C-alpha cells in the first residue's frame, strides 16, 4: 500500500509539473531564457539475439525482445543563474506491464464451456498494484539544483542526482543505449577562458543498508554512517585548438565501505586511484587525420582476508586508441583502425590484483555491437569504414578481433586467449531534427578459448548474431 501511495503521488507530481511547465513556457528569466522548459525522450527498440549466451546451437537461446525507455524532465531557469532540473524515467521491455493492470494477465476470464466465471476480486488487485511482479517502475533519474556563475565568477555548482559524462565515456558515461547511469553527487566547475575543471564527490552507495548486510548476520536497523562507498574525481578539459586537437587529464578515487566483522574476505572493499589522460582530433567536413587516445593507470588496495587489515595491492591499466583518415568529398569517408586493451590478472593466486576496473563506462558498441564483453582482461583490435552521407543519414561497417589480455590459467581453455571476431554493420537516419532511426546487425564468430570450453562440455560451438532496429524521439 505504501508503494502504491508513493507511485500515485509521484505520477501526480509529474502530471502537475507538466501542466505548470506548459502554462509558463512564454515566461523568460533575466537573461532572456525561457523560464521553464520541458525535455523528454521516447525510445522503442526491437532486439533479436541468438547464440550470444552459450555460443551453441545445441540449446535454444534465441529471443526477440522490445526494450523501451521513456523520460520526462522539467527545467526551471530562475534569477541569479539558478537552475532546477528534475527528470523521471521508466524502462523495461514490452510485456513487463500486462494490458490488464494488476494481477490478471489476460482478457476477461470466461468459462470456455459457456458458464459464468466466479468473481475473483481482480478489481481489488488492480487498485492495489498487487500483481506487479515484473519490476516495471518509475524512478527519479536526475534531480539537481545548479548555481551557475556564482556571484559573477566562472565557478558553478550542481547538487543532486546527475549524469557525469566525460571524454569518450571510457570511464564515465551515461549508458544511454540502455537504462542510463546517474550519480548522487556534488559537482563544482571552474570555467575560465581556455579550459574547464570539474571536481566532484558522489555517493554510489550509502551503508550500512539492508542490501549490504551479509547473509547469516542478524538484521539490525541500518544506521547511516560515513563508512560508505564514495567516489571522488577531478577532470581537466582543455579547449580544442584551431586544428581540432583537444586533450584532458583526470584523477579519480573510488573508496568503498568497510563491512567488517563478517569473518570473510570482502573483495568489494577497495580503495584505488585512477590517473589518466586523453587526446583527440576532429576533422569532420574536411580531409585529414583524426585520432583518439586515452591511457589510464589504477593503483590501490583491496581486502583479501577476514580482517580489515588484510589487503592486497591493485595495479592495472587501460588503453583505448583510434587512428583514422577522413576523405572529404561530396560526403565524408572515414577509414579507421582501433586498438583497446585492459589489463588482466595473470596469477589469481597471488595478492596482486591486476585486472582493470572500467568504473562507470558506457560500453555500448565500443568493442563490438553485440556488447558481450567488459573492459577488463580484454584486448580488441579492429578496422572500420563509416560514411557520413549528409546531415540526414550515415552508415558503416566494423570488424573487431577480441581476446583476453592474459591466457586462461587453468581448466579446459588453459593457455588460450582468443575470444572471437565480429563483423558489424549499421545505418542511421535523422528522420527529423528530433527523431532518429537506427538499424544494426552483428555476427560474432567464437574463438579458441570459447570453443575449448564448449568442447569440454560436449557442445558444438556456433556463431552468434544480434539484429536490432530502433526509433528514438528526443526533445
């Protein structure tokens, strides 16, 4: 009942905000900006996959699903450069909220022999939402207050739930292709003439909390304290030069809570630094070489024993690199090569943890359109051709070869490292300034490491495919 009441108030608040924003769109603030602006997104996608969970035809793992994402946001621009932003979203797949809301799943139940069905109190179930078992829900995706150009300075401050997107999103992204990624954070920005510097603190997880209480420990009232997961960062971004070159440098600190007293090692209790830099060049609309290069090192420690003082060391690195040439004529032809590498742990029995942690990466279409690999113990190289035909449509093909950065240490795939190779193709059309259509296809051919595991289990290895079509409306 409490959940239903909360959802009712939430929907009512969104509806009220929508009415208020529409009524006020003709008002402006002291800077001439619209005082209230409505933003939103509706995304629908058809997604078919086969053999991407077991890489074999011996069992049926093909499926067709229709993921969706819907967002609605209101932005208020007030005097003295104060902005308020609140955004709600729902995401899931078709069928996660049956047409008949509540516990009844199908059309009105009737006796196939012509009898009159006995009342089943379906109306009560619908009013209490007791049948909602699929997890479809509405959440606050972003909600923050922004203080811009404080007291006429170049300093701004954002307080609240917000996206933190940096660079090519190798470490900090918004997971935009899927359900999104936002942080509860305080973000300060200093923006003089030639660069911008962002400094933030976020709270990924407040502890202690019920979800962090280990199994077997008697439940106690969760009392918040400072031993929580904290994520700190500083990101310096230099303005792009006239020749299209830009660069950035950053320092990140991930510091998780100590869950002491459980008598077991807790590998999630970590504190490590990530220091890195990136450079890139853009040459759209003209002939020239373009590139992106990013290198990040990680150093710290983690808990590897029952006592909080039992620690091992973290030492890892990650690299992403793209080098290409844009041939400009009636439209742009982009030819590129890519090489990405994230370190792995060559000896899991020692106290050194050498596998790279990609933190809050947006991984979609970075290492193949199938999105089946995580940027840890992974090496990928590839080739690509992208054609930018106009402001309206573009297409491309990409080849990727994926391997483990370290050979498999034991088991049926011992000594192997090749995961597979993938061929992707995609086509995009900007149907209207607000509406984009995307069609994509991916073919994944498993490598020796996967084939060895399947063969040991008496399973024949088969290629996997992914097909998708998406329509996205944003305003």
